[in-house]
C-alpha cells in the first residue's frame, strides 16, 4: 500500500531546504564586519624569534650594567580575523558573538575605506617603531638618563596655521619660552594656550635659530575639541645606551608601557615582579604618560590564557574593562609609568594589592 506525504511533512521538508539554502548563502555572503580575538603573548623579559628564526632576547641592552630578572612582564596582542579582501562569514560572526573573548567590529573601524591590508601593516609597523623609541625614552628618563630629545617637523600641512611658518626638519626647541623635550609636551602646551598664539623657537638648517608665532585652529572630531597648528612631528633621541627591542610581526603602539617596564627591570637590581606573572598594555610617551589602546577586552582574556595573575590597564580604558574582567585576573589601573612601577613594587613585596587603584563603575 502506497504512503502519501501529508502537507505538514511536505512543508517541513521545504522549510528545511530553505534553511539550508539560507545557511549556504550566509556562509559565502560578504559581511561588513571583522572579528577581534586574543593574539600571541610576549614576555618582555624573555625571548622572541629573530630574523633568522633563532630566539633572541626581546629586550637587549648594551652600554650599561643589566641585572637578572624573574617572573614575566607580558605584552598582549589582538588578532583580526578578516579584511576587505575576505570578510568573516555570518556563521563565523554568530560564533564570535557568543564568545566573550571575541569582538565583532565594523570593518571600517579597522580597515578604513581605501586602506589596504598592506597599508595597515605598514602604518602599524611604523607605530611600533615609534612606540619602542618612546618606551626607551620613558624608561631612561625614569632612571635619570639624558635622552637628548629633539622634536622635529616632518611636514607642515597645507592650509594649516603652520604652513609657510614651519619647514621640514625644523627642530622645535621651545614654546613660549619653555623647553620642549617631546612632541607630547608640545601638544599639551598648545592645548593649554586654548587658541591663543604660541611663540615657537625653532632651529633651522642645524644652526639658524628663529622665532615663529602661530595661532592654533580648533578641530572637533567625535565631539572632542583639539587645538592644532597643522604639523606632523617626530621626536628623535640620542640615547646614552643602546636598547634593542626584537619583536617582528607585531604592530601598533599598545606595547609601549610593557616595553618601558621591561627596560627598567633589566637596568635595576632585583626582580621587579617579585617572581609573579604580570600582563599589561598601554601606549607610552617619553614623559611616562600611559595612554589608551584598542581591543582591551581581548587582551584581558589573552592575559588569563598566558597564566597572568595581574593586569595593568590604562585608566583611560576603564570604561571598557568594567564588567569584562575574566575570573582569576586582578586589574590595576594606571596612567603613568611611575604608577605602574609603584604597583609592581606592591605586588613584588606581597603588599596590599587590593588597595591599588582599579577599574570600577564609578571610575569608568
């Protein structure tokens, strides 16, 4: 006797077929997102692979006495899954949305329109080099060395207040009579002037000292007001000792603070970590100011995966930290290299770590 398929069964089969077709389409349909996930972790007190593949010290110092270290000072990285050439599938995004260690972000936030993967890699590599220089300067300044800083003009932008006033390779030595020792100091002085004209003392062609008066213009981006004179700057240093940081295939400025801590640890007696495994992140400038970074939630999970018990987080990232700290990790907020060193001293000596500043809802 023949069996007839009921309408309900037929409808179910067609629904399943449609669902499978939709799944296949979504698997291959381009998406406007990429995924951020925890990346490799590197111990600034340890080793990293050199150009020939052999392990070399991540931080090597020549020209000064160095000391044995212990524990670890781990810098964290974030990996990006996808790019404009190949975006994650909707299925991959769904899995990432359910994983607290990952983040789904608009592709424009990571790969702006017109910026290729190669462009991004080159920019991040340049930021990493600058970060290493600033970290070295911050560490040596903290230890009392003279770093011979010179703030040099890379470019005066067209139609900006600096156009026609400043030239490429001009060295800015003073602003309103105060010595300039870093680009960060110069920018801070410009902000403090609140739109009033500033007097810059400039060394041109190596021996010609001139005075330049520039009136900054107000720029408002994402609701933030900034006074700008329209120059691209770089800070060049004459370090009294040689510090080499060996870390290939990692870009961006977010490792700066951990580089600085590793340099200080190698140049000072004793184990600055007290043998503990400590992770952290944050940009840094020569003055020791710790700045915000991206992907901090992924870095928190990367720290746990690396076995760290403590995490040094920029205070300016606290709003992204609150409510997202993995179990077993204690977060300490910091805004300067000095604060980070003070925190390490408390940890190393077995002090009251709970009394150290942390990220709270009120602070965020």
